[in-house]
């Protein structure tokens, strides 16, 4: 099972405060554990929402809202993608994670990622083939970078 592990933003992260050297080292050690265990597939920190945008969809119309966004508690400051056996295993890994923000309360959300079999009959063989082809192209592009 794949899970997106989402680090919730704080006022500190939205203000652009960078982590301490100690926190970077602690996170580096934690990420090493994840990689050695074959759990971590990806992981990145995100810039504050002031450097981002949202695109709102209403039928065929699109509108853009530039950051920053007001509700800090609804924002994401970083993420991992993990491959684990269960939600319970993902929870156990998160419990071992250093606090993502020096000296303040923070929160990490865990969400399962949809996989092909979750979509049922609507995900036809043609659509499955297309997805496999796209994933192979992405992997090839990643090797070039």
C-alpha cells in the first residue's frame, strides 16, 4: 500500500523560517531509516504558500488565486510517499519521526494513495495500459535528470 504522509504547515513554515541544522540532521537520519527499510519512495519540503497559487475550477472556467493562503492549518509544508503494508505501519513510522518544527506543536497527516485496483471496472484495460505507459515515461524522464 502507498501512503502520502503530509506535514501540515505552521505559522513558522508559512513565514519561511528554515529548519535548524539539528532538525535537518535528525530528519536526514529518519529519511535514511525509511530508505534502508524500503519504505520511502519520495519526500520533499514545500516553499510557503506565498510562493504558490491555487487554480479554482467551475465548469469550463478557471480562476487563479495567488498565495499566501489564509488558513495555515489547511496547508501542507512537506510530504513523503511511502510503501508500507498497512496504515498501522505508516502510523508507527510517523511516531518515530522527529517533530518537523523546532519547539512548536505540529501535525502529520497520513492518506492512502489510490492504486489501479481501487478504481474497479471503470479503469478499463486501455486506461490501465495508458497509465503504465505514462509511469514508464516518467521513470525514463527521471533518469535523465
